[in-house]
């Protein structure tokens, strides 16, 4: 199965997305849900093109891997995860996380991976949890 990687990022008041590995796939909206819907609509439009103009990745089965930049993640999930909690999980200074969330700073790739690893660890722990 082919994987289409779609990166979602944000500006001050708008989210935008584009595929990192399939040309022509993009979208935008005021929320992440709106961006995802916009991307899916874009894909449906592309699939109506002449067969020679449809990217190979959209022929047959594929899955979409939604990717968020760190600032978008922190902004989107701020009602669920506090910066204090993420700081505790990652060991990254809370003030620095606030800079990432506001867009004042962008994390180095190593910092982004550190955040991702901590979230994946939390996710694994939550999946294994029985109540």
C-alpha cells in the first residue's frame, strides 16, 4: 500500500497542508479538520483527471500519513495537553515549548524527534492501560 505523506502547518490564523511525496496534493482551512477535508477534496479532484495525469500513488490503494509541525501540534492540542505536561514528558523547558506553540521559534529536528518520541511513549502506555 502506498503512503501519502501530508504535512500540516499553520500561520497566524490559517492551517495549510501539502504532500511531501505526491505533487499537487494540498489544502487549507481555519482548523486541522478543515485542512484534512480540503486535502481529501483535492485528492478526489485529482482522481478525476485523465489517467496519465493522475499520480501513481493515487492509483490503487493508499493511506494518508498526516504530519504536523511542532507548533501546529502544540497549538491544536493545547486544550488536551498542557505545556507543563509536555515539558514534563519531554524534558524540554516549558517556556521554549510556548515559543514553539506561538511560532516565535522553530524546534531543531532533534527537539522535534524528542517531542515525538515522548508522545509515542505516552501513546504506548495509554494503549496498554486497562481500567
